[in-house]
């Protein structure tokens, strides 16, 4: 069977997979898949770790839950596959990019794989969800797993930008060593809060400035190919 994550993550993921809570979580998710529809598909749960090798992580954008409607979730926070309608938060992210990044044109696709392959880890705090039931797999162990991953990235890597949108994500700042990484925070890009400080936050250009200042290649945030 093809490995579902890049082998560079073995140093972090293998010990975590052996933890008792992860065995319980795995059993829970398998039982859920037998009785109802779970997103994302099993082969895409660890997609973020497949597309972004540990030694190439430059930016971490933390989401909360996978999208719970049909065809949306593919293992990358805020991202949807090609051909799927753009969710409201992602539309707002693109609007901010238009004002922040010169040359950014509003794309037709919500697929952020291009970011992931450049070193942007698009990590949700919870990695599975029951179809059409938001938050249905919260507090089952995923948060402990992803908290430990954030902490390990902070320990293993140098000069990473952690982008924390909304109060839920901002609570993860305690897991990050501020002396060797940059933490950028704002309200969430959802329609409920976007006008309270997300628009104008310039997190994408700030991330690139930090990367360049520390000798790292900046991210090409453009999605549109034309």
C-alpha cells in the first residue's frame, strides 16, 4: 500500500501513531466509516503531510475542522478540490491576497495544493468529520495529535511562520517557540468576523518578508495559472 504521508514525517508521526489515544482514535474513525460517510476519504486524511515534507515546512496555516459537505474536504485546511465551489472563508482569503500580493488574480479554483508543495502546511486541528455534521469528530483525540505536531514542528524546524486565524487557532500559540518562529494572528476569515481585522492583516506579504529575512525562498501565493 502506498504510504499516505511523506517519509520525512516518520520522526514525528511514527511515535504518535503508537500512543494509546491514537489507537483509540483510529478505531473510532474506522467504526464511523463503517456506519456513515466520513470526510475526507481515508487516503487523504494525511494529505497535508504527504504534500509538504517536514524539512520543507515554511508556513503553517491552521484550520479547525475539515469541510463537511460532499466533495469539499481533501486533507488541506481551507482548500477544496478543483471544480468545487469556493467556501466563504476561502473567498475572503483570496480577497485579502488581492490587496496584499502584487500580481495575485482571483482564481476560479479553491485547490491550494500549489501552496502545500511550496512548504505551506495546511493543517486542520481535527482531521476527520462526519458528513454534514460540523465538529462531529472533535474531542476524540485529533486535537492532541495535531497539538503535538505543532509543538514538534516548532522544535525540529527553524524560521517557520505560523498563521493563526481566530480564537481557536490563536490558543495554539503556546505550543510554538516565539524566539525562533514568527506567529501571525488575526480574526478568522469567515463572513462573521472578516471585517474585524482579517482584511488588511497582510499576513501573506508579512510571511514572505520574514522568510526572505531568514534566507528562505518566499511563497508564490498565486493560484491562477493564466
